[in-house]
């Protein structure tokens, strides 16, 4: 069993900041890629940002320059620092981990955390 526990969502005014965290635990031997996806009402889930074990990152165009992803490999934790938030950033944010357990390589998802940007 692998668990992803997310925290840090909430309500923030436009222009504000939030920091999301996601900690992976359980029977996972190696973590390759950690990332964040989001899904707004009526829209498909989309990649926000992801980071490899070596620290390589990529971002969706709409968040470049505003969001920053990082990870602590010792803690199996990934962070998403979100700044200059806009109403269109409102969505449920999901943590995603690509990792290896005893059964092989699998994709894991967190339960999601709501981010609402509104005045």
C-alpha cells in the first residue's frame, strides 16, 4: 500500500500565495517523478508541474513564472509553491507519484485538495 497525503489547499484572494505539500509513504521502494495535476469543474485533469528525482522540472504554460515545484527526496515529499494566484487557478489539485514497489512501477494519486482563488 502506498499513501499520498496532501495538505495546503484553501481559499485565497487573487494575487495571493499558497503552498501545497504531498508526502508519500508505505511500500514504495523508489520514487521517480512527483507532480501536481489539477481539475477544474467541467474540465479535464491537466498537468500543472512535475519534477524528477534529479530535479528536472516542467510546467504547464499557464503557471510558468508563478508556480514552483520542489521535492525533498529524503522525506518523499513534493511541494508546489503557488504565487500570483488567479481565479482561473481554482481547481482540485492532485498529487501524483510515479514509483516502484514490489509489484513493479505504478502511478499513484492523492485524494486531492481544493484551491479556490476568489475575492
